[in-house]
């Protein structure tokens, strides 16, 4: 199973899933280019991220895998599906969406890029945490907040590049109706970035998909409510 992290994090986002499922399943969690231990690049695009994953599967001689992604990782998983359909045996789409950015989201990302250039990415961290975590997580789970702060320590160039990649991504809605592999859609109950209605619409669009709403979680459901997320993931892959 390949697990693709969201923005602006790295593979350590998936630590709770490695702890729970890592003995039973072979989990592969790459750092996307520019994030974590992967080196910086000049090209940041969802297409390039997806090709990197395909290349990694080649290198590891993995023919087919369950491919899961959270948020930007979900955008990447859908792009991988578009170009490397045969490599994907099942899909996990967590706190993500199929549509491209709406104009106001593009404008917001541009403003964020300008802010990183002017004041550094640190200046965005608090506002991001406010948006991506549920109120419950922010008030009751300081360890999760700290872990995410640590994960957000990515180079400024990668923040700018990741925002660029998401801003320019294509619409993947056309793929949904043709998905004929097992698909799990997970969303935090209080996800303010890719809300439950968005997940429900994807669930309606993908025949036979399973939708799990994670109570109390925001946009980073795998880390905010690992027990519920892991249970959903485990029961999905156990049945494959
Ligand atoms: C992510 O979690 O990857 C990003 O917040 C997604 C987004 O901003 O579209």
C-alpha cells in the first residue's frame, strides 16, 4: 500500500498508520519531491508527483498497490490512476476532492505564495493549523498540534512549489464514473478544506465506493483520529 502525504507535510504524516498496519501490510510512504528527505526541484506539479510515485513503484518492483492519498496526496493518487491505471489495485481518497481549484482558492494560494516570499512559511503555520484541524483537536490534542507543526517545517521553496502544484492541477472529476476498483473515501467530520459534502459527492460518483466519516476530526483525519482512521483502512484492505 502506497500512502501519499498532503501539503505541506511529508511521509511522517503516516506514522500512525505504520504503527497500526505496518506489521501486517507492506506500507510505502514516499516524501514527495521537495518535502521531507526528497530533494528540491524546479518542477512542482501533481503530474510530476504522480510520475515520481510510478517511478518508485518501478524501482521497488511493485506491480500493483493499494494507493491512498490525503488531500494533495489524493490529487496525486487520482493523477496516478489517470496515467497508470494498471498499477492501482484499490484507492483510498482521504480528505480530498476531484475538482480543480475554484478561482477564489487559486487567488488564496497566490496570496499565500506571496506571503511565503515576503515573510517566510513560518508566518502561515498558525493560520493553516486553524483551518485544517478541528476545534476538538486544537483544544484537546496538543500532541497532534505539535506533531503537525513539526511536519510543516518544510523549505519555503517547497511551500511555494506545493501551492503551485495544487493551483495548477487539472480537474479529475471525469475519472470518477469510470473507477471500477475498490475505493474507500474518508473524511473528517469537521474537515473545512474538503468538507463532508465534497466526500459524499465523490462517494456518489464512484460506483460501489465506501464512505467513512471520521467523528471529531478535521482535514487531517489520519492523524487527528488515528484509531477510527486505521479501523476504516484496515477493514477496507482486509477485504481486498
Ligand atoms: C493538503 O492538505 O494537502 C492541502 O491543504 C490541500 C489543499 O489546500 O487543497
